[in-house]
C-alpha cells in the first residue's frame, strides 16, 4: 500500500471517533492512532491544541493536512480508498444522494440532537438548521424504510456514520427506537469492521482506566 495513503486518526474512546475507526477498518486503510485521554483533559492541552485548536476528535492527519469535522473526515477517507467500494465515484448517479445523507447528518441531525439533549426550546423553523425535530427524523426514517441501506442495496460510508450515531442516540433515548431504526442499527453494527472497532475502543478504554 502506498505510504501516501497512510493516515493518523486522533482518537479517544467512547467518542464520535469510534465511527471513524470503524470506517478505517472497513476501508482496510493504512492507519495509526494518536490516542487521547479525555478524562485527563489531554484534548485541551497544548500538544493536541497544536494539532487541532478546537480540541475535538475525530481528527485525521494525512500528508501534512489536517482534516476535522466528522462529515469531512468520512468523505475524505472514503475517497482516499475508493477501491473499498464505500463511496460512489464522482460520475456515479448515486454520488449526490450519498453526499446528501452524509451532509444531512452534520447539518440537520446533530443540531437537532444537541437541542433535544439540552432541552432547548425549538427555534422558529425559519431559523433552525433542521426545521423541526419530528420532520427531520421522519425524513431520515422515510429513507431507511426503502432500505436496507441509505442508498438501497449498497452499503456506503454514510451507513457507518449513521449506524453508529443512531446506536448512541437511541441508547441515550434521544431518538426513539422505532422498528426501522432498530433493524438498521443491528444491520450496520453487525458489520465486521464495526465489531472490530468497538472491540478496540473497549480495549483502549480499559487501558486508560487502569493507568
């Protein structure tokens, strides 16, 4: 594998970065981990802030370039390893739908989840990035009903992103565990790459708790 495709994932267990770890596993990517202990506040200390001033994970380093923001990270990595088949090519008719659902996660789902978790009063629909929560969620579930994946029969990086996000958000009861969501979570989280990522995440967490 060309060294030019080696990436470093800045990682901490029990965070959104587990999704990126699962994606790297699914891509059979050449990667290593820069592990942070968030309980010790390492994400807010100078060495990591020099990498990512926002102090967030996931962050990916590739050929001297920093890629942050989960949506950008997923698009970037899947495009870096196109032979894995987890991203439609630029000339693929499904490329637009693929980008739509990845962007929908960051622009609509995440803001809606934050508001719900913090019990923020809903903003006027014209000022809210997701309109209203019920419509946002129904837009997603209507697509999942067409299944088995967001693009039909084809699993993509977007499904790894959403499958893991829905696993956490239903677990915290921020999203209702509707039958279509439950089936989708089970389908995505049974993927061998996701299973491996969760096992490694638990390993890293256990190591940090013993230190």
